[in-house]
């Protein structure tokens, strides 16, 4: 329609004057390039299409220029339209590129805020490096947590299939959960919380079943690697029988924690699995007492 409008701006002047006595962009172009006389309307339209594409794409060869007031008005309108169109296209493309990886976008925002805080607070170089390393490691953890949040939007059947696959390396490492009902494991999987600890840090999560997903740590003289489990006594109610030892992290450690409250809620929903865990609870209590 831009080509039609631009062609009309020239042809209307010619038809109103019974020819083309006044200079238009069409007569000017034909005189400069020696195109001869205008015979077919498609020739005018093809030149108008050339002008429309050239203007919208902001190329601007300069071979077609307005010659009178009406053509200037049409040209200004088309230029404004082309500029706005390109701004919208480029803005939309940048928006798609920026948000195609949502976790990376959030990470860049956090890093920018962190850098501002380091500059404003005048933190030491050592602390600044440790903070940046922590946020770099936390990027992967936030991505994993985001994938797990997809479970809440799926059907129960799909939840079961996905949770059994994704949580196999986490929950199946707990000896008393082997052979448990799949739906019970799905509920526990949704209740897991991701925690990240930096090197030379003691884990602060207590009264929780903890599964090391990444890193290396030590607790009570035992080396913990990926898949290691501690806090199995989360089933116990007597605090005197519970081992409150905390793990020391040698590297960045990413672990999944299942709180006692979440475990008890899941047991209320699945009595059969609760009865099975009750036997384990009694066995653990007797072992600790002895």
C-alpha cells in the first residue's frame, strides 16, 4: 500500500493537469534516467514498490526524491512509519533473544546487582571474588530448580513419570525409600528444596534428609560425594536420638533437603508407606538407644 500511495501522489498530479506539466518524482526519475514515456501502470507500481522497500528498510538510495508539497507529506509519513516499524521489529527480536533463556536473563540481572553492591559497599577483593563465584555456581542450581517447578503444571501421570526419572538419583539413594509407592516418591520429590553451600562452609540445614547432588563434603569423618545421603534419622521424633552433625564443604556443594514436616505430611497422605516407614523409625530408635 505504500507503493500504491507513492504512485498515486505522482499520477494524481498528472491526471489533474491533463498530463504531467508539473515536476513529480516520476517525471524527475524518467528525465534523469531516460526511461522514456510511461506506458503501463505496473511500471509505476514497480518503481513505487522499489521506493517503499527502500524506505521501510531504511536503505535510502536517493534515486527517488519528492518534488512537490504533497509528495513531501507522503514521504514524511512513510518515513515515520518505516522508522516505527523497524523499531518495533528490532525491539521484538531483542526481547525474544533476551528472554529465550530465562535463567540466564535472571542471572545477568543478579550479577549486575551484585556488582553494584560490591562497588557501593567497597567490599574487599577477596570477598568480592567469593561472592561472584557463589553466584556463578548458583546459576546452575536455579536452572535445576526451575526445571523441577515444571512438575506442578503436569498431570498426575506425567508427574509420576517425570519425577521417577528425575528423582531416581536423589531419593533412590535413601535405603528405606527403595520399593516405596511411586506416588509417595512424587510427593517427596516435589517437597525437595535445593541448597547451595560454598567451600569451607558448614551446612546449616538441620532436621532434614539431605542428598548431595554436586560437590564434595565430609561429615563425622566420612567423605561425601555425589549421591551420598545423611540425615536419615529425620524419621525420629526424640531429639536426643538425632545426630545433629553438620557437613563441612570442601567445594561448592549442591544438596537436596527434605524437611521432617514435609515428610510427615507425605506420610499422612499414604498410610501404607507410612506404616513401612514406622518400622524403620522403630529400628532406628532401637539402634540409637543401644
